[in-house]
C-alpha cells in the first residue's frame, strides 16, 4: 500500500477508535492500542513498520513541547524533588531490577542485553500519562508529579539505553565516561533549550500574524530536537526546556489572536499524533511475533508478564515506600508537602509505558561488532511490547477505578486560585475605571455601567483594546474603557503568577477568557477607528511586569 493511502487508513482507524473510546468512557490510549492490536492480525491491515528515527523526530518534539507548555513552572519547581526521584533515581532502579529479573527468567538473554531491556521499559510515557490523567479530577500535585516526571525521564532512560547498547555491541563500558556523558548531556540540553527559548520568545513578540506565529512554534519544537541531537545532547530535555521557557513568557510575548489561534491548532495536532502513535503500537505485534526465534510463545508470554509485573511493583514500592519514609522523617510541617499513601498509590499506578519504549526497542542494531546478531533482539522487542501493552491496558483502564477506591478527590486548589485571580483582576479593573473617571470626556453612565458589571461578577470583563473615532459614541467609550480594564486584569493575574500565588493552570484559563473578550470587541472595528486621545495601556500598572522581565533576564 502506498504511503499516502496507508497514512489515511491509519488516521481513519485512529479517529474511529477514539470515538468508540469516548462512547465507552475509557482512556483512548488504552483502547487504541487494543484496537491496533486486533486490526494488526486482519488480512486487510496496512503493513506499517515504525522507523525509529522517524518516530523520535516526528512524534516526540510537538508532544513534549505542548506538555511542557501546559505545565505550571511554579508547580514543577515546587515538586522538583519527587519529580527527580521518579525521573532519575527510579528510572535507574527500574533498569537494574528489570535487567536482573529478565536475565534470571530468560537464560537466552545475556546480562548486557537485559540491561538494554531494562532501560527500554523504565520510563513512563508523557502522552499516555497526560491523556489518561486529563480525564480525571485529581489533586494538582499528583498531575504535576506524574506529568513532570514523564517530561524528564525519557532523557535519562535514553542515556542509559545508549550506554547499555554500546556495552552490548562493543563489549566495553566506563562508569566515569557514562557519568561525564550524562552530565554533559543534561547541562548541554538545558543550555540549548534556554537559549532557543529566549530567542524564540523575543522573535514571537514581533510576529503579529497568527498563522506565521503558530507555524513557527512547530518549527521551533522540531528544530530544537534536531539541533540537540546533532550536538549529541538530549533532544527531549532541550524541547522540554524550550517549552517551559516559552510558557513562562507567552502571556506577555504573544498577542491574544495568536494565543486563541494556537490552542485549537496545537490541540488537533497533538491529538492526531497521539492517536496515530497508539494505533501504530498495536499494529507492530504481528511483525514482532513473526521475528521470534524457535522459542515457546507461552513461556515467553509468562516471562513477559512477570517482567511487566516487576516494573509495576518496583514503581509502586518505590513511590509508596519513599513517600511514607519522608513523611515519617519530615515532621508535621513536612508531611503536608509530601504525598500521602493514597496519592502515592495513584502516582505509582500511573506508570504507563508508550511510544518511546517501543521506538527504542525497534532502534536496536541488527548486529554487534564482528557481525554477530544482536543478542536476543527479537525477545527484547516482544517483551518490551508486552510491557507497553500490559501497562497501557491494565493500568490505563483501571486507574480511574483505583482513584475511586482509595477515595482521592480534587483538592480544589486550582479552583481556589482561579477565584482569587478573578477577584484580584476585577478589583484591578474597577481601580482602572476609577482612574478613567478623571477623564472629563467620558460619559458617566458608561463608567457606572462598567462598575456595575465588575461589581456584579467580581470576576472578569468582556472587552479589550478599542477606541473610537474623532466623534466617539458611547459604544466607543465603552469599548475603550473595557479594554483598559481588561489590560489591568491581565497585569493582575500575571502579578499573582509572578509572585507564585497561582499556577499556570488558572492563569491560562482566565487569560483565554480575556483573549476571547478582546477578540469580541475588536471584531468589526478597524484600527483606524480607535481614538487617539484615550490609550488604555497607560492605565495598566506595568511595574510588576517590568520586575518580572528583569528577573527573567
């Protein structure tokens, strides 16, 4: 089948399966993998083999960039210790334990190849975690830890994977070299991501065309990954860093039109890529099974199930045990900052594996130095697929029930921060209206009407930056004042974010509503119709924004 027809068929299958998953109210990653697996054995199934390099380059950059952009930098930094404990230490622990268990269960699997397998299945998948957790109302801390972990752990796992492959292929390994390479990779990725993030932010401030700005954001994500790989540092960490830097500056560097246009475009692309990825995972099994050597499939199924169970248990024991130990040692004040056993169980059960693990397995070389076949390559592929399938299906489909079983409910922190931000924004808007009351040309009924609106809602205004003509009407005055009030609201919520009072979640939600309000006022009003005697921007307090920009620099 030609590439275009195959792609169209895959996309159609992914969309149909996604609709069915929505009707059944199950996480679509789990259902898509099952659907792809079932379709893969049909005679009409498109024979699509995943090219590992294409998978890494096509799927990872936009998914990681979008995930990093939606991550609250405040919450990420506040939870950096548990995130590091999962993304760095747990990845290494899982790699080691899985390698030992796999080598014991499968004698045909040399210890070096077993470490390759451990590195392949050690990192949970960012797309799977985000897709599954987004359907649930969980405490913000749980979502931040799981999603934050999945942003970083791929880079650590791929470094371990590269060294394990090198050890298997060449038969040599240096702990000193491994540590130095890891440090260079991490520091180099962070530096590259910060530089590109700052440059892209400055450039985005000068792009007024929404289409160009949105298209450029995709180019930045892909270019960052390719540049990092060319410099032999982690493309994953570099893209995540760019996303975090850009997320911090986007509220002031992008126009409302760009933000409103980017959200649906990015949402569509990410959903499409995720849907295709999970269907492609399911479609790979027939080819993997066909390449298996003369080995008992039943025995291999049992061994793969035990290895998957090992990976799941290691994560549960690590998360629950570490959290309880830290709570015992942390005192009363420290306990409030550390997840309790119920939250730890949910975090431990959220370790779904995905496309990165499969792509890493498929990227294994065919031969080692000397021309001999890579040891147990087909077995590694099969076990990796089995672990991905087990975690996506078993954990993905049961996570919601587990949340209900341990009785975890949304702590309401995001809602409280949102209420606080709305109130602060409304107060700022009312203060701006009071300042504008000093302008003699403004009709008093316009100001009174807006005061009533803000006092009644105490949340937000609708409108943005418009003025009138040389002979302004009350509607012109109303729009201009509404725009000035909206500008004050924006500055107010940015101050709260800058002072770490609210996270990026409430900020993005309220900012989107303000962007929509701005668009509703601007619709149908040419720039030339805006009055020159009233500049709403001059009533907006910029002092905190300037402090924020100075701190960012």
